[in-house]
C-alpha cells in the first residue's frame, strides 16, 4: 500500500512538471535521481513528437490527459511506475521515441564485415555476427562501448575509451587491438601501443604482439601473435591452439551454416586457418587435419563424425 502511494505522488509530480507547475530543480528534490533522469527522457520524447504532424499532436494531448488523470486514480500495473506509463504509451500510441535515441547499435550479418568511424576519429572494424553498442550523446564524457562478438579497434592518438564485454573489459589509449568475446571465450590481442585487460580473474597490460585468452571461464592464458593486423580482416580466420567448437562457431558466422557435432569431441584443439570465400575449401582445411568427415545432413546443416 505504501508503494502505491509513492507511485501516485510520482505521477502527480510528473503531471505538474509537464504542465509547468514545477521547475526542473523542484522536481529533482521531490523524486529519486533515477526517476528524474527518466522524466527528462520522457519530456524529450514529447518535444520530439510535438514537431511531427497533427494526428500525432492529438495523441500527445491524449497522453498528457492520461497522465493528469493519475492524480486521482492509482493503477499499480507495474512495480516500477515509470515503466508502466512508458509501456502503456507505447502500446496505445506507438511512441517508440521513448527509447533512448542516443544509443547507437551496429550489427553485422553472416559473412559480413563493417567499418565504423567513432565520434573521436577512432575506427572499428566489426567481424561477422558481431555487435557494438554505445551512447552517442555521452561519448565525450564517457567513452565506452559494449561488444558482443569480434572487432578490431584503431583508437585515435590521445583518445581513450573502454570496450566492455560479458567476459571482461579492455581499456585503451591511442592503440590498435582485437577483441573476440562470445559465450565461454575471450581473446584480446594488442597490435600497437598498450592495452589494459580486466577479467574476473585478474588484470593484464598488453604490449604489441602480446595476447591473452580465456576459455570456458578458466584461467587466462598469455601468448604471442606475430601478425600486424587480424587475419580475418584480410579474408582468412586464423586460430592457435583453440577448441574446435570455437572454429566451428567462426565457420557458422561466416558461411551461415550449422553443424551437428554430436559425433565428435568439440573440445579437440585446432591450430590453422580457413578462407572466407569458399565453404568447401574451409571445411577441407579445418576437418581433414583432424580426421573428421563432413556431410550435408539437411540444407546448410553439416554432420561431423570421425573417419572409421
């Protein structure tokens, strides 16, 4: 009951603020910092919609009327009152501008590489089936992005930012490096400058041609990489002492195929490479060295088993 009253008070503050009866500073003192930031985003969304056509203006009026009625009526649809209001607006009026329009999401498809120029002049080359996310508005104050998959970074001199992944983070200052992060796999290679790598286990400082790798959450392994840039940028994926399941994942991402691995030990170690322009050559290069046969069980589904 106490929580419902708090929701009602917040609704009242929001309605008064939107009508100009409360200033920003007055509102900031009455609600939590989290709610205040949410209010600002909501107002920004309203302002954007006011610049659109007349039918949308009518919808905006209905939205404000709906919010105003909350002064008299409590509808505890959600534990978080703001999520409830936002959800009802989206469902009723289709105002998808409530989403954070400063968040940039860039993804690649099967076999696709993409080059992205960041706001500070840094460059990111995104490997296939990978994604980066960052806040464009806040980039000057907090240069950080989220990576899922693999990407090569060329950071502008004198600029710093952090790459966050599910497996660890990488902090850099004017350098070139590669990050590969997926479920149970984390690999970072420094090609120029200096790279700071932080995992759940420990912290590392990498110099050129140094690398660290974590497999399945195990302790991090350090190794050397003599390449000047990642080979996948040049159309070939290269692996050094990695489980075959990681190679299979790279094949799937590049060629839009799936594999039935029930007949093999997918933790078997592989060292070698495969090209990105021929599936037949890639299969032969990877699996014949491991004495594994491959056949298409269904369309683009390949069954693996050991040779008898």
